[in-house]
C-alpha cells in the first residue's frame, strides 16, 4: 500500500506542464547620430551630394546643411558655382532654386570671393526662369552682392541697372520692388537727360496698383537723393497727390520725400492749387507735413512730428501758425481787419441784426473743394503735443526744441507749450520737455506765471524729473526778484521733502546765483535774516537749507562785489569753512584785509609743470647708491602727492608720476634685497614679504594702466614696459620659489612681450634697456618653457637699468569715486531681520572712468566675506559737470551711480560695521594666475571704504506658537 501511495505521489509531482511560449516584445533603440563638425573644405563635398539627392526635400535639406556649415575655399569657388548652377537648371521645385540663389548670396558675402563672377552666374541662371519667387530672390542676391562692388566699377553697376530695367516689366510686385531698389542703389552718378530719364522711369510707378510698388518707387527716389542725385522739383505735385494714399507705408515714404524736396529747393516758387498765389516750396512742404500730424496712423503722425524739426528754413509766419488753431474762419483764408472794413464800406450793405445770419457769405463753399494749404500748419504742434500716443508727443517735443534753437521768437512762443508738457502722464515725455526747455534757455526769459507752473512740477515723485528740473532752472534766466525768491523758497521746501536731492539742489542754486547776481542782491538781507538793529543767532553751518542759501549768495557775490560788504562776520567764517569742504560749489572771493584766515589762491599751471619737470629731471640725473636713490624717490613721491592736492589742473599727471615712482621704489627694494632670484634659500618671513611686494608691484602696474585717462602713446608704452618687468619678476619667483605650475604665467608673459613688440613698432618708439634685452634673448629660444625663460630673465633683471620716468602730460586725469550716500557719519545702526534682505540707498559720483562696464560695488562684512555687485546700466547715468558738455570720450566718462544695495547676513551678537567701496574689475590680471583657488576676480579700489553700522536681529517667534 505504501508503495502505491509513493508511486502516486511521485506521479503527481513529476508531471511537467508546458505553457505556450509568450513573445516578449523587443526594445527598440533609436540611435541619434550627432552631426559632426565638417572638416575644412567640406562645402564642395556636400555640394557633390546634391547629385545623389532623389527628391527635392533631400536637396533642400542638403542645401540647408551647407548654409549652416559654410566653409569656403577660394580655390573651389568656380567648381562650387558650376555644380550649383547645374543643379539649378535641372531642379523643378522653385523652393530649391530659391535656396540655391540664397546660398550663392551667402557665398558672395564671404571674404576673398570674386563677387562679379557670382553676379554673372546669377544673371545667366535667371534668363530662362519663369518663377516670380526665384526671380525676386535673384534680384535680391544681385542687390546685396552689388553693394560689395566698389563705386569705381561703373560698368558693373551700369549692367546691374540695365538688368533691373529688364525685369521691371515683371508682373510680380516682389520682382518690381527689388528692381526699383537696385535702380536706386546701383545707378551710376549721371546728370542731364540721362538722369531725367531714370527719374521719369521711377516716377512712372507712383500710380501703380500695388501699394508696395508705389512705396518702393518713392523710397528709390529718397535713396537716389541721399546718394547725391538732383531730384527734379517738378515731381513735387505728383508726390503730394500721394499723400491721400490709403496705405500708410506709402504716406510715410511720401512725407520723407516731401521733406527732402523742401530742404533741397526751399526758394522755388509754386502755385497754390486753385489759386493764383505763389508760395515757397519749403513753406508748402511744411504745411503738407503738418497735415500728417493729424493722420489716422500713429506711425505716420510720429514720422510727421519728427520731420518738422528738420525744416528750419520755413518762413516765420508758417512756423508760428503751428502753435495757433485759429487761422481759418469758415473754411476761408482769414483776412485782416483793414480788408474786412474796406469790404463793408465798398459793398454798401450792413447787417441789420433782425435776421439770423444775414451777414453770412453770399456764396456757398464746399469743404472738399477748398485747398487746406493755409490751414495745414495751423495748430500742428498743438495736435502733436495733445496726441494720445506718447511716441507722437515725444517726437513733437523734439521737433519743437529743434526749431526753437534756430528761432528765438518761436522759442518764446513755444515756451508755454513746453511748460504744459511738464504735466504729461509719461515720465519720458516730461523729461524730454524739461531737457528741451533747458536747451533753448538762451533764447527765453521765464515770467513769474511760467515759473510757478514749472516749480509745481518739483513735486514729482521721480528723482530723474526733479533733477532735470534743477538742470533746467540752472540754465534759464528769470525776470524779476519775486520770481527768484519764489524759486529759492520752492527749492528749499522741496529739499526738506526729498533730502536725496541735496547735491542737485546745490548745483542748481550755484548756477542760479552766478547768472542772477543783480536779482540776488536785494534778497541778501532777507535770505540771511540780517536785522539792522539786533544780532540774529548764528545759523547752523551743517543745515542743508542754510548751505543752499550761502551757495546762492556767494556765487552771486563773485560777479557782483557789492554783495560782499553785506555779509556778517559769521557768514564770512562759514564761507571759509564751505570753501574748504565744498570747493566745487563755492567760488573764490576777494574778501577784505580784516579777515585773518584768507583763502589761498591756487598756483598757476606753468609753475606746477615747471616743478614737475624739475622733480623728474633731478631723478633722471642722479646716480647714487640704493639708499640715497630710494630716499630721493620717496621724497619725490610725497611732494607730487601734495602737489596733486594743491593744484587740480596738474593733479592727474602728478598722481600718475607719483604712482610710477612708487612702483619703481617697490621694484628697487625687491632687486636690492636679492631674495627674488632664489627664494627657497630665504626664511619664511622673508619669502612672505617678497611675495607681498611682488603683488603690490603688480597692483601698481594695473593702477597705472587702468586708473588714468588721457595717456599718450609714450605713457602707455612706458607703463606696459614696466609691467613687463613686474611680470618677469613674478615668473622668476614662481619658478624658483614654489612648486606650482608656471605654464600660465609664462604664457601670459610671452603674450605680453609679443604685444609689446607690435605696439612699439606701430607707435614708432624705442624700447628701454630691459625690453630690448628680452626681445633679443627670447627671439633665439627654440622652446620657451618656464624654466628656460626664467634662466634667461634672471641676468636681464639684475643688469637692466631702470627706465626713464614719463614726462608730465597735463591731459592725464585720474579716475576717482566719491560716495555721497551713505555718508558713514551716523551713530545709529541699521537693523533688519537676520536672513532677510535690507535695502540701503547708494549714490556715488565717478569721474574720468575709462570703461564704465568695469565698475563694481564691493561690500565687506565683519566675517571677511566679500560681496561684489555689478551695477545695472540703467543706474549709471552721465554726470552733469558742465552745461555745454565739453568733456569728450577721450577724457573718460563721468558717471552718477544711483542704486539700492541689498544687504543680508545671519544673526550677530552686536552691531558691527560693514565696508562699502567702489572698485574696478580687472579681468586681465587673472590671465596669468597659476592657482585654481584664486577664483576671485581682481578688484582695484577707487576710493576709501565707507563704514555703516548694521545689526541683524534674530527672528521674533510668534506668541501664539
């Protein structure tokens, strides 16, 4: 029995069940082959692939790949053109043929390519083509490539013009437009009957059915006029007819052409339509453009408002009408009162008044039949200044300013309109109106009512608008003492509301006082609270309002000496204080002899230059021991630094020379101690001092290179040659005194040597002793490795004489930065929640900046963490140093930096100071760095840091939690 059970159990568990095999889906991998950059000369190989393309889509993809990877060899040009032409002739798809012509254009734009050959090939391909798109692309290719042909190749341009004339008969608007553009650009200069025929051909398309062709016809005449063609003024009437065109693209170009004709032939007399009266062409054109100010299209209105400003030859009566809407009376020309009275007397009829409108004109007038020439200029600027779009209003303000600059009477008429624009809703329009009024200030005198409206705009929230008003008030002239008093009081009240406008208000009152001394004189006792019998308490000289009054009176006293005797003794003392602390706002006055503390007169520029030459000459002539020579260099450096503070005229060259002498002093000290050639033998402290001195030397060289503007080529080469010495010394120190890689410093040094050699050759200057030896020795090195270069440099550094100090150059100015806000004089700490961000207002004035993009704001926290901020370009605005803007680009940029600094940190146990500074970023100094850890960019401080106290507070926990 047991055997049976065992057999049965084995039978149950030994059965094999076969399930049907399930097909497992295979994973499909999509292999994307990246397009490899094609090797040089592969354009010809790709073009060869066109022959194997079976469909037009394949050919188009190949052409697109060719245009994306265009690598042309001038030797393959003929073969490339041949294969492209063959495929063009055999291709049925017009899109592919268009792409082939576009590719030919791209090939022609490559350097060192025979453009005429490609143009000839394109012309031959177009002969048998009937596709409008292909012909239009061919004309576009001819247009672009023809512009690369010199103007002396008259035959080529003549041929292109003839080709354009042939295809001008095409029915496609695209072909016609391109042909007209070719005629305008490539027609050779001609005169007489030939030029007349060309102009007649172009003008025949003024009435074409397609607006795009009409627009291009007018644009062609504009282009020809800009190239020097004399347009026939007889086309003026036909051009004016197109002002009624339905399309704004046509009306815009017509307005430009009318403006050109008006300025080109201003004195030509033309008949007014429907009248026997004659009028100057410039006046009629001015009226036509004035009509464009009321056009339906905003773009046309904006263009019309802009064009008005360029028509300065228009008659004054038409110019004055642009500010008056009351020229026309019942669609008739307005007659004078004498003409109206004479008509009433001669007619013998009088209005009884019993019948309604019995004095109406006898004839009925149709408004459409009346020529609006006389009403065209009427109120044009009024419409432009009241337009709903800011672009039109802005353009109208600009044109109003341009016309006012050349006409003092019109400037006085437009004054009220510009003042009204101070209340515009758009800030840019307000600023443009303020600047326009400042520009025409020499033609106008502000009345008290106008001044009251202007001063009302000082309440504007925008600081740019308020400062623009300050500049405008400083430039304008006032008529009465009451107006001046009202202006001063409003500026002082505004200063209480906006303390940040302090510097701008100072500058404004400085110029107002200098321009109106006779108006300031009666106000002196009232402004200074001078009582005839009682002594008034002495005002606080740190009060900004009192400083404003002093600046106004003292600048007026410079031009009117009778103000000086009215000043109280304490006012004279305050003048001396302000003269020392705010010399840029307070002039030099000749006070009485009873004043003990007299203000020193500045020395003359000639005397300062003579002193500079003597100092440099004495240093060049002396050949003493190291100790004596170092003492002389140190003394000269101190004297030059003092001279830069005494005489601002030569401050730049004195600072430059002092810094150059300081660099020479550091270099001499390094060479004299002798540790530089084998730093490993020196002690740890000596090695550290050597490294610090080399870093200071490199920093001095960077300051000489980037802190000064107005350097002559001799000065620049002298600085770079001295920098070459410093880099050579640094390279030797790295090779001999450290285990770090010197490949980067060596490569940087060799690059500087190469650049130095090319600069000396270009300027025609002789190298100094050190540079000459370096050129000679490096020219024979086969493989300039760091060790080999350093072994060559050691004897050159030891034996080369010091270069001569550059001669004084009065054009040199030093970059400076003055942080106005924050002042760093407050005792209170700025508190904010730790981990969050606090905004700190920041204002600074930067002068003589070589490259504004290098400016950085540096914030240093107590834990030695440094934050570098790149100011936004919108926050860096030109500094208004002088009204006429005499500073040029060569003298550097004067910038006013107004921004907000975002400060954040963790919790501190007590309030600490943070340093805020302005620096210049010098990425050129980071090229030769040898360590990856020196990732921080090189920054050179422009001024001393300002310290402000900051106290991050911990986050207050919620009571409910």
